[in-house]
């Protein structure tokens, strides 16, 4: 190797070392050697937003009994079809009716006696979504009068959670920043930026409404069902902030 070549190689090595030390220094200046902030605070924040419900959901069921399984199933299918026809007549769209359960079981009547017999029980239940809250009572009555013998899980809810959930998350983030600023100021520091942010919980807003199945459902006047004024959406987030 000539003296000129050796000088060139030495220069390249020195330049490489300088670049390497510069990169390390830049990484170190961002916080810890690993690149993560060396000073952070973690806060949680919960926000609650209210909105009026715009739909109701109720489960309607039909049970049919017969000494024969085929007869019980056939009768149940007929009874449920009558309920479905009544719901459609009450202006419930097909897409707002979904089957929850179809079952067939058997039980023994007067077991251990000369009149002991086996009875087959066929059941079918549907979930109905009602968008007109003023018609909830009338829709339930229509189903019952057509043959539904069970009414369960009447509840009010929101058809679209996206906007209200976004509003709640926005308020929660603002609350987290307020907490972080207060903590940092008390410690003689200041908030620099968000390091991580995570949603810890979200409570779906539903309002279960008690419904008494009985003679009132068969009355000429619609069963009175009053929806709540509003539902609450709650979200909780956890935020890690870098401080300086």
C-alpha cells in the first residue's frame, strides 16, 4: 500500500467514526440511550357523553306443545309465522327481525302415575328492532295478540355509536392533558408530547326497561312504554406524556 492510499483509507475511517459518534449523540439527546423519553407521567381520564336513544330492541317468543315432536314443531312454525306477519303489519322491516333461538325439548307429565305421558315442546324466539319509539308498545301488543307468549329484554339504545364515541374520546383526551399539565406544573416540569395513548374501556349505552307481560298487553290501548330522555356513553383512556 502506498503512502497516498494509506492516507485515503485513514481519512475514510476517521469520517466514519465522526458520523457514528454524531448519530449516537443525536439519539442520546432525545432522552435515554434507547431513544425512549427518560421522564414521563401517566394519567387516566374518563369522559361521559349523553345522547337520546333512537331505537328499541325487544325479544318475542312462542312455545308450542304436542304429544308428537313433528306436531309440536309444525304448530310452533305456524304460531311464529302469525307473529311475524303481525310484526310486518306493524311496519317492522324484515331486516329488523332476527331469529334468536329455535328449540325442541320434551318433558314428562304426571310421572309415575297411570296418566304419565311425554310432551314435546317446540320454541322459537326473535329479536325485533323498533326505530319509531312511539310505536314500541303497539308493536309488542301486535306480537302478543298474534300468539307471542313471552316478551323479554326490552331495551333502548343508539343505532350509531361512532359519533358519540368519538366525542367521548375527544373529551377524555382533553381531560388527560389537563391532568398532565397540573401534575407537571406541580413537579416543576412541563408536558412535551404524547408518548402512548390507549383506550382502556368503553361502556355501550343501553337502557333495560322493565316490561310486565300480562293482561295489559292484550288491552285495546297500546301498552305504555316510555323511553329514557338520554343514554350515557363512557370511555376511559390512559396516556403517557413526556415531560421536561
